[in-house]
């Protein structure tokens, strides 16, 4: 059994400041193009400015910037922003990178749309949703986007490897941050959508590496030997399905949007 030291939520989230984690982000599957059509359709207010919270290396912000007047991409990690600025679209004049925590960063609203990828998990929900309620336009939404491969045939074997090495002992692949926010009364849901599957081919090596861009499986939390054991475990799970060293993934994105709600005073 792999010995896994317990880590706090802050320790897990703090790993995104590491350049190695930021670099590994490049191996995550891109969002299906349909995501950006759906996001653009949600914008009805003027000016058409967007706030992308926990933007990371700009997987949402960079493709969205050419479609709107401005995207403010906020992230607490200088390493993530540096990587994002070097990726395609990272120097678009309509994209403004902001280094800072969402709860305290200097913002220039009102925003006609707020977007969030896999980022809300690491924020203080009451403070974040309360602040968003103050900076969005009258008809604007917070849109949460989750994406990933659907129904991979190696799912069960992969899940066993992840659970053996994850620094989150309570790892639950079914957890929904949107449902959690709605249950707490912090988000008034207005709609949901799912994109059509998009085929994405990826080398086995890159597929393995993208797991190290996550907080719970970052190399920075593992010894050299454990990282090697993890990589070999994932490769063993997926290798039978590779064709000429490539895996075929059907990537789907799920969107949910609603109005952020300021928490009631205690």
C-alpha cells in the first residue's frame, strides 16, 4: 500500500503555483468548440466583458477572448499565468491577466458573464459568490464548465490507480460543485447543457502526464518512486486500448449557469 500523507485543502490547492503543474496543464484535453458557442449565447448585457475565475493557463479565457470585448482572467498562480501567456492566444489584447485571489483581486465590472472551469473547488464559496453578485451585470450568469473523456473502457482500472495514489482520501468522481453551491443557496440555477462528444487523440505519455496537473496527483506530492509507480499503473490500464501509441477519447463538456447569490448575514 502506498503511504499517502494527509494534506489540507490549502496544501492541495497551493500546488498550482508550481511551474511543473502549470506545464502539465498543456496535456489536458481542450474544451470542445461548442463550449464557446454556448458561452457566447449566454451574454446579453453590454459591454460584452467576461470574468474568468481561477483561469489557470487560460483554457477558457484564451479561446473566448476573440469573441467578446474583453476577458479578465484571474488566477492566484503566477506560474499558471506565465504558461498561459505563452500558449496560443495568450497575448491577445482583449485578454487581461490578473494575478490574485478571486476574493481580493482588483476587478473592473460589471461583467456580462463569469466563467469557471475546474477552479471553484479551491475558493471560499461564500466570499466568492458574494463578490460575484456585486460585479456582474443585471442579466449576467456564472457559468461553470466541466469537461473530460466519456465512458473510457479503462475506467475501472484507472480509478483504482487514482484512489491508490490520490492525496484526497475522500476522492469522489461524482461530486458536483454546481449542485453543492445550489444546495447552499449560493447559486440560483438557470440552465444546463452538454456538448456533443468530440474525438481527441492523445499519446499514452501525454495522457499519463495530464494527471500530474491536478492538485491531488501532482508530482510535487509524490516521491520519485511513487510518481513512477503511478505512471506505470496508468499506462498498464490504458495500453491495451492504444493504437500506434494513441488513445481515442470522446471529450464532453457539461455547462451549468445561474445567478450568484450573496450569502445571508449571520
